[in-house]
């Protein structure tokens, strides 16, 4: 490993690289990193780089909570190891390279608070059951000029939504971003002006789950750098205004066995694919506690904003939190997937993928059958009609999310006792911080955190 790292470091140094970001995401979805000089990459690959254990109990506002018994003192260290096969030179920051980091205990053993390790374990468990998983994120974000106080005060574009005209003023940024994502080894499906205020969307190509989570972090770094180089800043916050549509990070997943996509189908998925959808639906309230965990996340999940306020599924229904995207004669069965919509940048991408995949696989194991898909918007129904169809509101407060997570051992068990305790402590700290604050204060405080 150190020999390969030494050779890589030598090549990067000759190309002008001076340091490497070792990057991970904390329990609030916020990227954290250590930069090691290029000459120290080989040492980092063999011995790791030290960091405090307390990153696991940082809340969204960089407050440290000691409410979790496992990390209740400022003492302790963890080692960060670069995942060398994912190392990339940053096209938009040419003096720097980037690699995702594993968090490892000081003796080199697995550390239970490492979010990437949770996803690695989930992928391995699925493989042992003969299942292969694929995933890709759609990233929504909003743009404003550097130095602006917020998106509302100075939107980076004023629409129209989905129009090429909206992006004319951002031509330099768009060109740089398309160049940089390709140079950084990211594959994307599309980039366009979205529906929300000054909003854009970039869709990452589907890949294996670990690469998908890594790609999400790298895409964020790439977008921030390209925006800054063109006098802009990007906000990935779940809400950029109390009134506007928020930023979701829709998660597309599919499950395969022996080269066959189990979600194949034209109107509804086949038996095992339907069970996968049913597993997601069964645990949907608990899943949102991990995939949309911030206080603004619950405010974003509201009716009428394509934000998925109610628990149901539908075929190509963009108001559904679980949107089944069928295969077609044109695209083929390999195209079939489920779009999971109640997910945003405040979710740790490794944990979000881990719990979503675990819930879906559990549905297959349990042979679940989903209810009929819904083509309408239950947000327009009255309470009696929703009750008739078994449609209920997703958790709309931190307390409701905490209760849903505690009630689902399938979801909470994915994290493990130690990480679950830290995650719960961080969520409680965030909720305590938000108590009594107005929605505009909450939006402003989260605007540039991700």
C-alpha cells in the first residue's frame, strides 16, 4: 500500500499537486477533511492521520455534544486512512487532490462510528445473499453571488425553471463545472436549471453504493470550487427560503441478482422488486430520520412541493417519496429503479445508502407485497381519503423522527449501538439549538453548512 501511495504521490507532485484532502462526512452530512502534504501521502496510507473522535458528536452548528456515553469526554483519537483507489486530482483546485477517508481505531481495527464502514458492511451482507446494489444521487443546489447574504436577496439566476435562458448568465460556471466533473472522474447524466429559487440539478450516474457515496462528496467539492472560481457560492441546504421549493438529493437505487435487475417491469416491478419497494415503504418514517435528518429537512417535506410529505409509492409519480421508474422498450430493463425522494444534503451519504438498501433488502427477505401504486397527490385528499388508502404523513419534527427511528430496529440496527447513540445525541443537540427559533432563522443558519 505504501509503495503504491509513494508512486502515486510522486506522479501527483510532478503534476503540481501539493496536498491531498482526506474527506469524510459527519453525522450531519457536513463534509470534513484533513489536508496532508503530498509528501505525506504514503505515510497516511500506511499509518493514517490523527483526528479527534468527537467529530462523531459534532452537531450541525459545530457544537460538540457529550450526551452520548461512548464519546462523553474530549479524550480519544481516530486514524483517517485514504481510500487510494478513489484518489482524484481536483481539476478546479489543481494544487490539491482528494480521497475519501476511512475512520479507523488507533490500533487499526474497525471503528464503530465510521459511516463508510457501515455502508461497506451493508454491501457485504447483501452480497452474501446474492444481491448486488446500484445507486446514484441527483443533487439539487442553489446559486448566489459570492458575498451575498442569501439566495433570496441575490439569486444566481431568476429562471424560467428548466429553461436554457436561466443559465446564460452562468455560462462560465456551467462550462467549468462540466469540465471539472469529467476531469475528476465523475459521470453525470444531466445538468439543468431546476424548479426552485436559483436552483440547479446535477445527476450522477448509477454505480456501486460505496462509489455512489464517494461520488456525492466529490461532486460537492467540485461544485463548490467551480462556483467560487466564477464569483458564486453554492447552497445545498434543504431550504434556502421558507417559501421556495427546497433542495433534495434524490437517491436512485436498484437491486440485482445474477445480472438481472429485480426492479424490471413496465407498470410495476416484478415480485422481488415489488418486495424491495415494500420494504422501503414499511420503514419509510424511520428512513427519513437518517436521510432527511436536519430541522429544515422536516420543514422541506411538505405537501405541494414535490417534496414527499406522505408515505406512499407510485409509478412515475413525482409527488411520491418512492417513485418507481420502470424499464421501457426504449431504455431496457436495466433502467428500472426506485427514486427515493425524502433525502437531502444533511444526510450522511454512506448512512443514507446503508439504511435505504437495508430496508429494501429486508423487504425481499420477508417477501413483502406493496399496496397498489398511487397516481394522485394524497396531499390534495382529505384525512378520511388518506386513511382509506393507508397513507400517513411522514415525520414532520425532530421528535417524530426520533420516535420513528427508535421504533424500527431494522433501520436503527444498521447503524449499530455506538453510532446510533452518537447520531441520536447529535440530532437532539440540533433540536435543542432550534428550539424557539423562527423558520427564517433556521433557514439562514443552515444555508452554507453543506
